[in-house]
């Protein structure tokens, strides 16, 4: 990859961590190779990409959009207003990119990407989509007909040659991380299993309730549990609670297992860091995509999928107790994430367009 170059790009994607973190991984990768990477990131007002991006990526210019998701059922009166908002935002984005002149756009899903994709199309600027889930989300479905390429995380999502299987980009530590890093999070016996518990980027009350039952019975393993209700877990000395951990992926690199929902980005991280996992798919996900995500990972082993309405606590505990823990000497050594690399290579060098324009 060439260095000392300038590149102007438009990014968008978010609303939730599952859409936002893949965009961030690609952005960070690009940033390594360009001395002057100029980025406009179109954000969902008040959501994760707005709150986290400035610290993650200080050079990006954030522009919030008003577009909101459609109400269900679709014939809801509010949706007329929502459609107007998309038109207004499309116009706003068009004006901005006309002046900014980006080389390409990269969009990772979430309703905010719709006006951005429409504006890029109107200005004849190539754009690329990334889909994290096994089925296309609504925004990606709408935009895919105009996208230059659609990068996907699962083989079964490909429907024509425009679709390229890359996997889902995940955040990776730049440096080695020793197992002893866990001491910073309260863990004091590094030879015991360390299990990370969380309900995606938005949290999950159901997982909190389920884990209360697990912690009543299982006192040996250590747990780092992300929750909005830390007071519920105070009586368990082996449970260390946090409201949100921005760098959860660093803990994944040195932990032993995960108990979580089955959001696609979490699943990609579980695979990348080769963790054992108990997955409890969220039933409200569009087209039940979390269950589909989870089942395709289950085929690869080290993963058990539970139905949230029927979790057998003893089976769950038995699964945990079969995990071979890393020992206190363990050190994670940095490795490249092939999905991130593959997306960037496809955009810049594999004749997909941007650099050759
Ligand atoms: C309610 C909702 O819309 N869910 C969707 C959303 O989920 P959600 O945003 O929960 O997505 P994922 O579970 O895929 O990803 C969560 C991300 O947040 C990170 N994390 C989480 C907690 C924390 O304290 N710190 C932290 O960094 C995880 O490491 C992971 O990178 O996007 C996913 C990917 O499109 C979809 O599959 C989900 O169905």
C-alpha cells in the first residue's frame, strides 16, 4: 500500500456498536497508510458513533443526520415524516459532498446510511457497503443496487457477483496484551476462567436476569459483566461489573469465554479471538437474524446456542466448566484482521474502483 498519500472519504454506519465498530476498524486501517486521510462521518444523532468517534478517531469530521428508522407496522402515520427526513438529509449530504469531493463512500448499515448512499449515488461517487449479518439489513437492501460492491460476512448472503465475501472487520489490539491486564478489572486469580458477559452494545436485562441465576449456583469462575444494573450483582465476589467497556475487544484477546447476545460483530470477535461462547440470540432482531448468525457459528464448534425462554442453567454451567482456561503466563500477540485487510484491498487495489478513478 502506498504511503504519504492523501485520501478523502465519506463514512457512515451506526446507531449500534454492531454497525459502528466495523466502520471504525476499516477507518483505522486506512489511516495507517495515508498521511492525510480526510474523513467526513455522517452520524446518527446522539448514538454511539457520535459519542465514541471523536476519541477513537480525532481527525474525522462528524456531521449528524436526522433520519430515523421506520415505525412498524409500515403504514404508521409517522413514516410520512420519516420519509421527508430522508429526503432532507439526502439533500444536505449532497451539498456537503459536492464540495468535499470524496474518492469513495463506505457504509456499514443502520438507517443513517440511506440518505448518505442516495446522495453519493446522485453525485456519481462510488460507494461500498458492508453487511455484518447473514441477511441484508433494510438499509443495505435499499442501497445495494447502486453500490459498487457489497462486502459480506457470510457466504449465504452472496446473491450475485457484486457481493464479495470478506468477513466482518473487528477491532484488534496494536500491541501485546498479557493476561495480567485482567488485574486492572478486579480479577485476582489469573489461572481461573475469565468469562465476559454482555448483551451487545445496548445491554440486555434478560441476560442480567439469567446470570443472577447462574451466579447463585456457580462460584468458581470469574466474570466481567457489562450491565446497566451493577447493584444487582454486588453480593457476588467473583463478578466484576462495568456499565460499558469501550475496549472490550482487548479483554476478549486474553479471556476464555463469552456469554452474550448473537449480534454479528460480537460473533466475529468471538471467532477472531478464538473464544468459547454461550449465545442467547435476541428474538426481536429483524428476520430473526441473530439466531441465524448464532447457528452458523455453532457449526464451527466451541459455541452453544440457548433459547432465551428456555435456558437450562445446569447445561450452561457445564458448558462453562469444560472451557480450558488460559494461564497467567498467557500473552496475546497482535495479528492482522483479514476481513479489514480484504475490504481495504478490494476497494483500493483489486480494481473495484477508488484508486483507479
Ligand atoms: C438491537 C440491535 O440493533 N442489534 C443489532 C446490533 O447489535 P449490537 O450493537 O449489540 O451488535 P454486536 O453484538 O454485533 O456488537 C456489539 C459491539 O459492541 C462491543 N461492546 C459491547 C459492550 C461493551 O461494553 N463494549 C463494547 O465494545 C462489542 O465488542 C461489539 O463490537 O448490530 C448487530 C450487527 O449489525 C446486529 O447483529 C444486531 O442484531
